[in-house]
């Protein structure tokens, strides 16, 4: 058993030992609220309050959208009583990195800004026990923030939502299309003014997508100057960092310099932004991507913990899967090889397979293509971790690239090229592949840390949707508790719940949610730990989890006896300073 597993087991035994404490509480009814009347009374559950403390047996009374009492309430009455015997009662989960809405979302499509109930009710999100999401990530946000806020409040939503300011959007507002360069001091000042405007309109922080356009061309000085605007507002900076492995996703050996930023460079930049600004900073969906970079999580952790010891407020968030969102649309052949100048230029409309075949007939170009394909296979986890999910030849669906190569009697690079040449000629890659680019050892190492919050990096989905999604859209929060805590013992159940309740509330500056505490917003989840399960698979991702029995948002049920109610009790959460005015 690993050291994290032993620690998790010890913490779990402490929690089991709380049975005696619970028994003592049963014999000592709470004098406050014991004979009161509540809107909802959750009786007899194992209360995990969100702080990491062991569970205790207690009742929870809700009134007027707030938690009115926590304790033993044997004489209390209620309009609705939920029997939570044998169940866990916890604060509603907080997803601090959600794509339920952002600047690239299509109105009426996969966005909460819609009058379509299967979207704005957020079914795949609340079904996991999530009662609050933070949106506008990776530097993308609508503008102005006030318009997005007012639209959401006017139409109603299933869970609460908090809005970030997108660094990329601010950059485009000031620089227009001329973003592939460093900003000037005057432009930075104008960006700072826009950040202040967004905060005044209620935003809770600034998000960045430094691996993407246009954030890719920003400098550390620019970002640090904008993040400094957050500190007076107790707001947070959340960054999709410049790299998540040995190199960024835009990097190809044949096209770029040999020293691109690495994960460790990116972590050091995030730390420096936190050091200069004094703000809380979050390295989002932290990972160690690529078979040649596995194990580097330890070095990233050491750098973050050293900075934390020095007083820098640096944190991270993580989704509990060994494969990323971009892994789900893996194309092993570089884009430039499918649109080459001599093969027709960027406006070439010939099928990708035809363009690739022409390029492979040019020896120097063919060598560069094979070099980049080798790099991409490694970056996606290796030939034995790239899986075919859709392909015209159904006999290879479900096989790894290594197995396809063996069947076709080719090496992995040639098999990747043949997948394009033999597959759908109109589709980049010839079919749909998914890479499993992360090591479970790295995922578990991050998951056990007390400064790493759980977050989905997922968006909206419904089982009737015709498109495939990452299982994290439906299963992130149940999986963290059931697989990594209950089954694997990587951390205790209490610590897993803390990673999705009080910790994200702390990061986001939410002062009245994230704990089961009197006076806090009545966001509550009741679940059966024994049956809790992430039921999605990568071949069948549209499946709600099991074990989540009740989810209440501001005291109103959005999941009741395991069924969605399609209620819309959610509200936009503003930063504390703006909400006070």
C-alpha cells in the first residue's frame, strides 16, 4: 500500500471511529432548534460538514433557503422530512472549473444562457451533487459581464453560477485582432480598467488560457499586472497554464524552437504571478501529460509546496481521470501536414487523406511528418494508450494504436499514417481516437493533496445529445469520492468532500457556502456511499451517476429520490464587495 493510501486508510479509520461520537450526540439533543419547524428536515444522516472533519450523526434543518440548524433535533417538525439513515449528508459540491458557459459557447446550445430547459437546468451537473459552478474559464468570457449576469438571473438556472473575467477576452477588447505580440504599457492599463469593470459587475476572478490564443502571446508582466487588480476584491486567478507536460499543445518539433515552456515552467510562472500580486492563484486541471513526462507531478508539487511555505497563495484543481478533453479528439498527424503550401496552401479543400498522401511523396516533408507523429504518439500516452473509438473499419474500433500496428504489420508511426489514409478521407485522422495521456500515479498523487480542489473542466450534456463527451461531464465528483477515496484509499471520504466543498469556497471567496453550518446557503447533497458510482464510460459517456439521492439548491430539490426535478433555483453569485453595493 502506498503512503497516500496508508494515510487515507488511517483517516478513514478516524471517520469510522466517529460512530461513538455520533452515539454520544444522539443522547444529548441540541437545545437550539430542537423543537422548531423547518421547510426541510434531513434526519439521521452521517453529516460530513465539508471541513475535513470526521462524520457525525446529526439532523439538518433548512429554512428560507438557509441552513437553520445542525445537530440532534428529535422534536423538530418540517414541511418535508428526508430520511437520511445510512446516508452521507454533505454540502453541495462546488465546481470551480466548469464550461457550462463561456465566451465560446453558442447561445441556445451547450450554454446555460438559453431558454431550453435541458440546458439551463444543468442535469448532468446537478445529478453529480454539484450546486455551484464557476464559468468563463481558459480566458474566455462574454462581454460585458453584466449582460451575462443579467441574462442568467432573468431566465433561471438549476445550480448557482459565479462568473470569471476572461483574460483572452480582455486582451481582444483592447488589442483587437493584433494579439500575436506583447502588449504595450498603455494597453495593459486599459486591460486593467476592464478587469476592474468586470469585478464591479460581480465577477469573482480572472481566468486565463495561456496555452491558447490570444493568451499564448501575453507576458508574465502583463498577466501579473492584471491579477494585481484582484487583490482588493478578494478575487482569484485561475489559469490554464502555458504547458501541461513537456511542451504546449501548439508545439511541433518540425515547426518550433526546441525549448518550449514545460509544465514546470508554467507552474513557476503561476507561482510568480501569485507572489507579485498577493492574490490567490490556481493552476487549473493540473496534470503531467505525455508518456515521457510521467512522474513530473512530484517536481511540480515540490515547487508549489515550497512557494506555499514562503507565503504564496498557490493552489490547484484537478479532474480525476487519466485523459484530457483534447485527448478525445486526438489526431496523430499534424495539421500542417494536411494543409501544406506545395500541396495546395491553407485554402486547399482536398480531403485530408489526399493531401497527406501527396506530402508523403516528398522525402523531406515525409521525414518531418513522421517526426511530428512520433512526438504526438508520445504526447498522447504512447501507442498502447491511444484507442480507436470511431472508424470506417469497425474491426479496429476499441483497439489501441499498438494493436492496430500489430494487426497491420506496421510500426506505430506508419499505423498512425495508415489510419488517415485508409479511414474516412474527409476526416482529420481518418476516425476518432482518444489518448490516455496521463499516468494514474500522477493523478493519485495530485488527488491526495490538501491544496488541490476537485473540478470537472466539463460542460453541459444530456443523455439525448448525439455527440460524445468526456465522462467527467457526468462523473467527476462521484468518481473522486467513490474511486479515489472509498475504493482506492488515496484520501479519506471526508477529505475528498472537502476538496469539492470548503476548499473551493475558500478559493473563490464564497463566505456562506461550502460547509454544513448554520446561516450558510442551504446547498446540500445526500448520497449513498455504498452505491455511489461514476457510471459513464468512454464509449458510452452519457450516463448519470448512481448513489446521489437528493440535491438541494438553496433548499429546493433539483434531485429528489434520485430523480431530476428540473427546478431552477440557482442564482448568480457575485463577489462579496460588489454584492454589498
